[in-house]
């Protein structure tokens, strides 16, 4: 699947954009712990190249991003695109699909049962935004190091934590992480923290418009509840 991912990036122009993004990082005088790349993907084109990778991206996007992460890391090292990069964990890949298959199973409707809470795949969802919060900051990535000076993991970029979709802030940054080598506490290097913007939107199913039509002879009763969307 890594080979197919590389072929797709080359044919779609994604590889050229990736090289351009790497050049901006490499030319920057700022030091980075996390290098973030957004890769636009067309699920239909990938499925034509390889159905297995196409289905993997649609149904297991977090694991699929790891495939592209490995491909991008190898490309950076092979072509010497970012001299400062040390480990693969420093690369953060966000897969951005251009569209999803026009099938009912890819539409997330919170007014229909059963719910599939365990799935972490891509969905389409439509609704009415009834409230929006202010734009705030969240941690996209952070670098930690072992507090034991004699430990080999007290230097370099061994411990990189990157925000994953659905995770809370405490999953990325907190003060109780320990070293996997010597079990000493880990400490965050604050100068390498990467921040991003997030906004909370309160939405409601479009079916609520039916309740605003006034009196109806339909005897069925229904309940409308809002749901929260995090835009990052």
C-alpha cells in the first residue's frame, strides 16, 4: 500500500505540493518538533489504483494516514527535503478527502438508528448551525523529553505527541507521561509546542424545520437534540 500511495501522490500532483511544503519548512529559520502536511485525496482515484488502499482510507483514515506518514518520511530522507527532521514521529499527516461515495452508509444522521459510535471513518453530515463559539487555540503537537539526564531519551525527538481526531487536549499534553526506557517523568519542551485554531459549533438536524411548519395532522412525535462539532 505504501507503493500505491506514492504512485497516487505522484500522479495527482500531491508529491509536488509536498515537496513545496517541505521547502518552506527547510528554508524557515524556526525550529519545529512537528511538521504538519495536509494531503488532498480523491477516494475514487485511489480505489481505481488499489481497492484495498481505497477502502482503507475510507474506513480507517487514522491508520491510512500512518501509511502516508511513512511514505513522506522516506521521501524527505531520500531527497534531503528537510535537514532538521530526525524521526518519523515528527511528521503529522492530515488526509483531506475531496468527496465521499454517495451512499447512505457514508451519511451520519443523528436522528436515525442504529448509531455506530465505534467507527472512526469519514462521514458526511448536514445540519443547521445555531450557535458558534469563538476561535481558541489547541495543541496540535508537542515535544517531550526524559528528565533523567543520563537517559538516552533525554535528548532528541524521541517523544512527539500529535493530536488525533476525536482526542481530548489531555491526550496530547499533560504532566504524568513517563519514559518507556527508564520510567522517569517526561517534561514538555514548551518552545516546540505547535498550536492550531479550533472552533465549537452547535448544530441541529435539518428535520427541525418540520417542527416550524405549524400544526400537522401527523400524530407521530419526535425529539430534536443539538450536537456539537469541533472545527480544527
